[in-house]
C-alpha cells in the first residue's frame, strides 16, 4: 500500500502547502524557533544522560565493596 511513501514530488507538495498556509514571512521565524527548541532538547537529553551516568557510577562502586 505505502511502499514508496515519500517520493520527491510528495515532499514538494507538502512544502508548497506549508508555504501557502503559513506564508513566506512566518517561515524563517518558525524555523528559528524550531531550531532553538531542538538545541534545548538536545542539551537537556545530554544532561539527563550525564546525570544517569553519574548516578550509576557510585552504585557500581558500592556493589563491588564487600
């Protein structure tokens, strides 16, 4: 049914619809906001991973002690 779901012409149609709906003046602002939120999400994910690594390290040390 959807073997070739996203062909180039599908993406072109989606791009045209987005431009018509949001207008060319709002698109750069929306892209900036999306980029900023992606950077925040990425930094928060790294911070959570680092916190998890720090929390797991002492547990391993305590388990090794008799």
